[in-house]
C-alpha cells in the first residue's frame, strides 16, 4: 500500500519502534520528514542515533532516500520541569506503586503528537506516524489506542485539518516489530535497526549484544532482548533466516 502523493511526519526518537515506523512511512508515502524532541534526556545518545539511522537508510535504500525529507529537532525543555524521573535526573529506574515506571512523563505522547501536528500543519504533511504500542507498553496510558484516536479528533477540530495519526505498532509485540522491519526492508533493514537504533534507558552503547547495544539489564534492554530472541526462534522455525546471522 502506497500513497506517493501524500506526505508524512514521523515521530522519530532513534529507538527500535520509531526506526521501524520510519521505514513503514517511507514504504507508503511519497514525502517523509522526521521530528525528534530534545527535552534534556539524561542520555543524548538516542538523539545521536537518529542521524546514524537516517544515514543508513539513505545509503542502503535508494528508493527511500528519494522520499526522505528534512529532520526537525524541537527543544522541549519545559518537560523537565514537570517530570521527576530517571530519564532526566540521576535516579534509579524503578516501578512505582501505580505500576508505572518512574521514567513516566505524564502525557508525554500527547505533548509530542500535538507539537508534531503543529509542525505537520506548517509543512503541509497530512499523516503523523508514531510508534505507540499497547502490546508491550509499560503501562503508559498515553500509548493507548483510545488516547491516540481521541487526540486525532481533538487535533483535527483544533487545527481545522484532516490529519491521520498512524500507529503501525499498536497491536504488535517486539518480535513482530522485528518481523515488520524484515518485511519492509529485508535483512538489511533489520541490521540497520539493530546497529543504529537505541533502546537502553541508561544510554549504554559500550557493548554490542546480538540484539543491539545496551546495558542488558534495564527494562528497555530486557524488552528488546526478549523480542529479538523470540523473533530469532520464530525465524528459525519458519526457515526464513539464517540462525548464524540472526540468532540470539
Ligand atoms: Zn539498558
């Protein structure tokens, strides 16, 4: 499915999910731009991975390179003043009594999508793409499908536009996200996501595991490792991929 006449803005943090979403958008839309938010993350490595992944797409996928437009980085320093989490301060990541990790920034995705829509308005882009997911989400209520659908209504009313908010990962888990990358861009895209996307909460890129870089023990690394191992098991069962190349 492609709609070459349409333009899209992808919320691109540099993580596995948004990297896959970027490929998904490039597969569908004729013009794709990216937006990243700088809100004083404790580790800036995720933002640095964004450029590396975009470069890998440009180098390895000429058809997509022609569609990939500018990257936008928005400073949202104000988020720091409403969050008290391990992402922005030197605190341990822990689970709160409400079942949410203390990395939770209340309503963060609502804020991101609203700024993205404002930029999409300016850039003449009708589609906004985000990696929100209910399946693997850590309890973040702003990742829920209902939240996104309600926000789409609010944005369209409030900006008098017909934006479409896309969340291609909403109902799939991390293993299926790897399979989606493989479907979109084959082993080359899987390798690009492995090498250049970043998930680790601690910003650790010193050790390269089979599933990519990370500390290996934080919740984000755990989730990524489990998804990769499940993907590898499924691929071997289906005979689709060489275990030597893609096995955990
Ligand atoms: Zn980690």
